[in-house]
C-alpha cells in the first residue's frame, strides 16, 4: 500500500468505503503486532535476550512513532556538541531506504557534519566494534535506535513531535506508534520538537502524559529553525521566498511540518507533491516533476535538504530548485541535557 494512502487511512482523513474496511483490518493487525512488541521488550527486560555492551559510552537518539520527529537535525546537534567538547564520535544507523547502507540521512549528515564518520548497516553491534577498533571512537551516537534493544546505551534521548506526540494513540498499523506509550519509561531525556507553536496547556498535557510513565527523565523543548536556503550554485536570503509562488515536494516522515515551515517563511504554496519517506528519485520522477513544475506556473521549487542531496540539480523544468536546510535548537533545559551527556563520558576518555 502507498505510504500516503496508509497514513490517510490510519489518521482517519480518508473517508471512502474502502478506507473503513482497511481501518478494520489495521485495527485487528495491531493486536498481534502489539503482542510481539511487548514480548520482545519483556525478553530484553528480563535478560532472556542478550544486550551487548561495548567499552565506550553510547548515546541513542530515537522516538516512539513512525515518521519524522526531527531526528537528523538532533543527531547533527549532538555530534557537533561532542566535537566541541573534544570527543571523537561516530554515528551508527540502520540505513533505512538504501540497501547499500548509505541513505539520504547519512549524506545530509556527511554534508553538514563532515568531521563525524557515519556507519550504516543492519548489525549495529558489529558497527560499534568497527568504530572503536578502526576509527578510535570515544563516544557513539546511535541514530534511530530506541527500539534497537540489542545494543546497550548509556543515555536514551527520545523525541516527540509536538504535531502528534503519541502517534494517534494507536499502535501500528492502526496508528503511528512503534511500541506502546509506556515504553517511554526507558528514556533518560525526552525532547518535544517543533515546540514553537505549543501553548502552556499543550505543554502541560504532554508533560503529564510523559510523567505518567517516567517520573525521572529530563523534559525539554526544541525548535527546528531554517538556517540555509541553497542549491549548487546559489544561496538566497530567506526573505527572497516571501510572497513568491512556490511549488514544494518532499519524501520525508512529516511533510506537513515542512509545508508549514515554508508558509511561515511567507511562501505562497501553489502546488505540492509528497513522496514516500526515503524516496529514491529516478529519471522518470525528474521528468514527471519537470512537467508538473511547468504546469504550476511557480517561480521557485523548494524541497528538503534530505531530498535535494539525492538530486543535486539546480532546476526542474527550467524552474530554479532550492533546498531548505533546518537546524535544531534546544530552547529550555539545554544546560541540564548537556550535563547529562557529559556525565556518562568517563574522565579518562
């Protein structure tokens, strides 16, 4: 099933007769899925499944839900923070969306944070050992690893997206939760991302739900700020997008957040296309985008940096194509988070 169609069905926005049938099927499937997830977590909790521990600290950045919570900018922020403290760090990830082991997120991090090596592959225990033995790493960053229980971590950072922190409160495939909400009990730090639109009451509701399962974690808020608007040959001021007729496209977990960012910058969105998360663009896609761009009459086409790195072209259908790079900024409890990170790193490192 097309990911957009699944999201529309699971979120309840699809109202056709077939959507109701699929929702009933998803509701049934969530039961064996939930049993499997709970059993797997219990086996790790009880020690019946082995957790591998390596000799250096591991910091995990993950989430509870499917879709974008802004992990890549957070991983970039964490890698840069560790570099500034003088530590050699390496990022480990599964590499979803590219069976060769190097996906769009790795390329973005390579562009933005070239000083930090990024290893991708299915066996992250083996990757950790490689990072230690061959790259002389002092701290490991486990990207999107909250559900990867096999590798011990010294600090778990969990991101919740303020747009939908609890994944419709339903397990996959009936909702967007990868595992039950109560598993946030394993988190040491919980960061609510894209928090600039939250009011006091919204914050209280989210914090109350977190504290229901986890009394001791640090709770913080972060925002995702546009920091660069560019292509291969040009970089523009954000003011130049204001009032322009813009066509946008992306293949990310949370396309609505990206569209909102463009609107907040003053763009006049005249057309929009969504692709599946981690979409690998083909020549056919570019040809179709060219026809689409010409038909919209737009002045600019804008996509995410994550999509742009797979294209690296300056125009589509003779319309200029630009990428929007987004940065991650913790807006409160930053010092407490930094201290927690530094406390898990031995003084001998």
